[in-house]
DNA sequence: GATTGTGAAGAGGTTCACAGCG
DNA sequence: CGCTGTGAACCTCTTCACAATC
């Protein structure tokens, strides 16, 4: 636990991870899991960097934030690195997720296999519309919003996915915060206002597309 | 067209836009379109900044890259700013898009209204499976991959969306590059290798989720 | 008086380069 | 000899602060 080095002048007791680093850890993990499947046991920073199209010193520096994982002359142990990164980002447990809004996007998410494969368990699905509540969405019944808070609490859900129209998104987010949800994945095209302590990650496909055409136009 | 200002000492004939800026333009646009709908005619950098949860100087500096849009004491004209940003990112025209892979994700994208609303026109849809080709996906027939290149060329499609399983994604990307597609929106969980001149934007929901839980775990 | 546009200062992130280890 | 871990240099992005403008 005691990890102060006397040579550095910088004080940084709290393990503050640069946000640029955290956003790359997932990509490391993704490539490492592929490597593991291929039977690779060891990989150098240079190799891993090439897979991700970044520099090898970037990889080394990123991993350096969390301790010493590599062996000079050999590289990094794939299996061990996977375990370590999973622990760092919190993928070492299963997360209970609820989803609100069973339109096109919502339905696709319910059937999306990548979630389950990454340790996210969709534990409940909600929709406002009477036409949908009671029906099945995959293995789950679609519940009415009136049951939202009790179900979230009973199932100990900590993550919410919003896939409702933009006009309804803020209300849903408010309800989520109220029910104690700490992380929101938002597919609606609005910037959500949430209380401190709640983290929102937005996914806006139109924005992604615009990234693309910006490069194409320039 | 001639737009050199004599006062700046910096030489920068090529309009090089910091990549951090380009990624925010879309968000400015999104908020501005909402403001327009609400009837707002003018907005200050401070107001706009608040909507996006960034600083007002950030907004001013970002917009400053493209010329003078604002009026001191008044702010920015919403309508005019929308037009300008659209032109900058290339949203002033309609883009022809094709989609490969009609699974869960693909189907959701076909029905997703945000695309059309942002000037993206899905002009063709493809899938490998005999079970799907010939069937309808929305207003379009699902075409077999054998028709990919001719159709892309005939319809002047410049953007491709990949929503096939990870194992097939690289092949599809190769085919897209071959057919002359310049921008790829990739939903598969792999890092694609593409020739120079082709831009890829990846959307990986598991990665987004991991961003979320990283913050929750720390 | 309010608000822009912009140099200059400050943070933050990336690359370099090399000592030290296996 | 190959490769990691890491200070130092470098670069990019963000914030500050204020003259110029409406």
C-alpha cells in the first residue's frame, strides 16, 4: 500500500488516472481478449500498440499507472494483463443494468450479445407505452414505469440505459438518479442534467456520423 | 475567398482544425438546433457553454477557428451559426449511406430516425445470409453482397455502416474500401485496418459501458 | 454594460530516449 | 540483446484576462 517514491517531487497520493488513459483501457482489454482467444501468451508493448494504432510508449506509460505488469525482454503476460485491467475498470464483477425505452434502439440493445459477454446483465426493461408493457422483450417482460423505482432497488441495479425519445430523456434520467442509479448510458439526443455523483456517457449516432463527414469534407 | 488577416504573425494557410474542436462542433449543432426549435434567436457563448457543460472561452475559441460569427454585446445568431457549422462539418448536403449486416444492430439503425433527420440517407442495405436477402428492411430490399460494389458505385454511396459480427467485419471493410467508400461507421468489436484516405469511426457499446463502470468503481 | 476574439499562461497528454532488468 | 519503466522534452488543448466592439 505504501508506494511513495522519494525521488519524485510530485505529490500524488490519490491514484488519479488521466481520463485519456481510462478511455484506452477498454481498447487494450478488447485486443487482449482477442489475443487470448488466439492462444497468445505474451505480448510486447510494441505489438499491442500496433494493434491499436498508437505508440508503444503510450502503451507502456498507460499501464505504468497501475503498477508493474511487464517483464523486460519478454513483454506482458496476456492472461495476467486481462485480469489486471478487468479489476482496474471494474469488469471483475457482473453489473446489473436496466433499460428504459423499447423502441428500435432499445430492442436492439436487449438482443445485443456484446453486453452479456462483457459482464453486463440486463435485469429489467421498462417502457411507458401501454402497447408494450406486459409483452416480452427477449427473456424479459416489459414493465411499466410505475414499477421502476421498486424494481431497481430490489434488483440492486446500478446502471441505466436510456433509449427513449429525446423529449422524454430528462425525465427518465431524473427518475434514475432518484432511484439511486449511478451510471447512465444515454442514447437520446440531449445533454442530460444529473446530480453530482451520477455519471453519464452519451451515445449519439448522428454525432458519430458527423465526425466521419467532417473528415470527408476536409 | 481571400481571407488573410495581416495582424496575425502565425503562418497557417491550411485550415487545420484541432481534432478536439471538430468533435465538439456536432454538439454545438445539436444544442443550437434545439434552441432554434424553441424560438431562440441569439445566444451568448456563456449560455451555450452552460448547455454543454464546458467553459465559455472554449466555445469562443472553437468558433473563432472558422471566422467571426458573434457580435460583441449580443452573442451569436442561432440561425446563422447553424448554417455555418453545417457547412463546416459537411452537413449542408445529403450523404448516401449503405449498411452491411441486418442483425439486431443493423435493423435498429435502418429504423433510426436520427440519421435521416441529420441528412444521412440510407440508400442500400446488404446481408450475407440467404435467409435475409430479398426480404424488406424498412422501405429497402436487403441485397446480397455480390451486388455490393456495383450498387455502391451506381448510387454514389460514400459512407458505409458495418453491423456484422466481429469475425466478418474486416472483410466487409476491405470490400468497402475497394468500392471507393471513404468513411466507415463500425459497430463490430474489432480495430479495422483500412487504406490511407479511408476514415473509420468505431462505436463499441461495451467500451462505452466500461467507461461508465470505470468511474463507478473509482 | 455585455459579450466577443485572442494573445499569453497554464494543464494535460504524448513522444523521446535511455538506464536497468531478465 | 530485447523490452520495460520513466524522467524530460515536446506538443496540444484549455483557461485566463483584457482590449476592442456593439
